[in-house]
C-alpha cells in the first residue's frame, strides 16, 4: 500500500509557509552550493581516482584491462545498489546526516585501500567505498529539490554537477601525477584525505534541511513508492537515458588511457593524466546547459548534447593527439550537459519521495557505468580503439532514439 501523505499540524503548516525556498544569488544559496560542491568534489574524486591507475594496477598485479577495470566497476555497481537504500534512509534519518556519514566512511576506506597488499583486497575496499558513497549523490539531489526555489533548481543542480566534474577531473589528475612522482599508494592515500576534509566542510557549512519531513521506513511503502516512480510517464525513459549516457562516457575514459600509453603515442602516466583536464569543459557545460534548458526546453538541449557526444567519439578515431583530445572534450561537454538536464528533469517530474526517484536514476546511471564499462574492456582486448568507439556510438545512438519518447519540455 502506498504510504499516506504526511499530515502537518497547524503550527507546522504555518511554519512551512514562513520558510521560503532559497532563491538564486542569496547568501544561503551560495553557502548550500559551496558545501555540496565540495561534497560532490570529494565523492567523485574518490569514485574515479582509480581510472588513470587501471594500467598501473594491470601491470602491478598482472591483470588484463577488463579485470583491472573491476577496480572501478565494482565500486560503481555497489554504489548503484547502495543508493536505492541510502535515498530511502535519508527519507527517515534526514539528508545531512546521511551525506556526512557517506563522506567520512568512504574517506577512511580509501585511506585503507592505499595500503592493501593484494588486488583482491583492493576490490573489497573499493566495493565498500562504493556502498558508502551511495549516501551522497541521490540525497544531495533531493536536498536541492526540497530547499532551492524551483526557478533556480536548474542553476543549483548545474553547480552541484560542476563540483562532480571538478572532483572527477582532480581525482584522476592527482593520482596520475602522484603515481609517477611518489607511487600509486601515496596517490590513493591523498584522495582519502581529501574525502575527510570534505566531510568537515559539509558538517560546518551545510544548513540543516528546512522543508524536509521525515517518513518512517516501511518496506511495503518503500516498494510501492519505487513502483510508482517506475510507472510515472517519462521517468523510466530518463532512467534509461542515464544508463546509456554514463555507460558511453565512462567507457571512453576507461580505455583512452590504454590507447595513449601504447604505440604510437607511448605517453607517460602524467601526460595521460593531463587529459582529464578536459573535465573543466564539463564544469561549464553542466551549469550552462542546465540554465539553457530552462529557456529552450529540456528535450532539444538533451538531443544537442547527445549529438555532440557522437561527434566527439568520431574524432577520437583519428590519429593526431590533438584530435583525440578534442574528441574526448566534446564527449565530456555533451555528457555533463546531458546529465545535468536528465538529473534535474527527474527531480522535476517526481511528485514525492524525490530521493527515491533520484536513487532510481542514479542506480541506472551507475549500472551503465559498470556493465557497459566492463564490456568495453573485452571489446578493447578484441578490437582495439575502433571497437570501443563503435560500442560507444551504438550506446549513444540508443540514447538519441529514446529521447523521442520524452515530453516536449
């Protein structure tokens, strides 16, 4: 049975009326976005720092590219499952406590990964970190949807995703450079330290929720709520878009390092790490496209971003390094623009239990990362980069086809 709506007392209803939503440009708006920017930074640095280290782990432990990619896929797969639970826990326990626990536990587990003696233990610790990290992305999206004025949600979501982009870039770049200079274990330990610092910043800076109303955890009501989201027109298509967007994007980044470290390029680990600086275009894209979709409509802007990703994949097939980098930059621009639109769209369409709706979107999103990302390893081993590019192009073509089923808004 679907959980009944929360009934507020007269005093609570009056208080609810007084508590206005946070408007763009206000001091508290920037305080919220600063805290969540730092949290998103740490989350995605922790999740993706291992990506440029995949060739290092393959060499150090004698692994194939597909097996070494499990260091990322294991974390993202368990993150996907964890978010389904974490989003629901936050409906009962509150948004900020769940996000704070996520950063503290994942930071400590990453510090432990730095001293793991075997690849098996690395996988265990990475999996546990993925479980812990599940307490932030969906909950942060729900926090913004509840606290920010609806007219400013596109900007706020874009800024949050910009923090994700900067964190993903910085985590990859820091580990790539430190792996060359001080070893891969020091590189991993530094990321764990950043996660603990971000937890402190979130604790001190993020205001407590003002519009959140706790709901008791009931299994039957929880399942009914998930099913209601799956039946809501448009939401399942957005979940599928997240699966395909992330699957194509992470596959490019998983194996482009293997390509550039091999002949004819033979770049150093640090040089390959610098490629992740193109994540900076994601910072611009996520904020710009989130705002642009409010003026031009979500669907047409999403289609433009998917098309840019396809063009970028085509450019990576050329041999000159500058064309490869330009292609990866286009893929990055299109991905972050598309993700900011799709994720904000989920929050807008979900009428209730937004953390659970966000959890379903991100479950599909990270399932795409794990499944398509791992499949890309086998394709790389069998067909090289042309095979990987073809796989990604097919995935993105599917996302374009699905966009026809989305509402014209």
